[in-house]
């Protein structure tokens, strides 16, 4: 199986003004595509591994040949993380459903959740992600991962994530990551996050 760039499913302008079209275009068609291309290149001489999904590869990273572990961690992880990320972005979706109730129960209020999630996103040093995950006890938790590490490797199921690599925001926000993180709350597809939550907790 050759890994492929998934369909974005919406226009590059769909998240304006919070995430600008140029950033979306470069992020999706260049950065994500490079992860896919480099994952395929790493698997070129490993036909048996080409049959596995990207998620299977990154979750079972330690069972792979040493020579490709780094490439799969970075590029397989990048492919998995971005494929997920595009699906949870949409403007004007109301915060409601089981996930809204669960967030209020776990964090006390939406504002408190926003504060804690933003803090994790803003304090991630270097490149990486902040995530809202369902942990092994089926509870909500906010975590960080470095570079393209995926929460899936540690038994967490991501239901929401923010890419805080500079390539995700630098054109519009430059060094002001906190402004990007704040704007991100306008483009969360809570309906999709709710779907992921319901699936993960059952
Ligand atoms: Mn990215």
C-alpha cells in the first residue's frame, strides 16, 4: 500500500480569518505531502510493511527495523497527526453534545478547559502538539507531544489536537503563538470532536 495525502474536504479559505488560506495551502499540500512522501520512501524496501496502515506502523514503532524507526516516527507520525487534524477543523460549530458535558464535568467549565488547553499549547517548547485525549481510564486529559509523536503510542485516543509547529501559524501570526492558539478555538469542529469522543469512551 502506498500512503496517500487524504482529501482535505474543504477550501483553503474555509477557516479564514483564523487560519489563513496560504498557511492552509502550504501546510496541507507541502508539509503534509512531504510526510507522506518520506513515509513511502522509508517503506520502499519493506514490502510487508507497506500493507500496514500508518496508525499500525506508528503504534508498533518498536517492532520495526531500526533503520526505519526514525523515519516512521517522524513522517508516519506526521501523516497520522495531520490526517486527524484536518478533520477537526471547521468554523461556526456550536460547543455541545456529550463532549461539552464531559468537558464541563472534567474541567469545571469551558473557560477553564480553554485555559488549560491553551497553556499546554503555548508552553510546548519547540515543535509539537497539544491534545485533548481519552485516556485508558476513559477520562479526558490534556497532553503535549513533541515533534510528530502521536498520543496513540501511549494508549491515548486523541479527540482534539492543535499543531503548534511554526509552519502551522507563522505566516499569519509570526512569533505570537498565543494569538494563533486563541484563534484556533473559532475553528474547532465540535460535532466531529463529539463523534471521536463518543467512539473513544465506549
Ligand atoms: Mn503541521
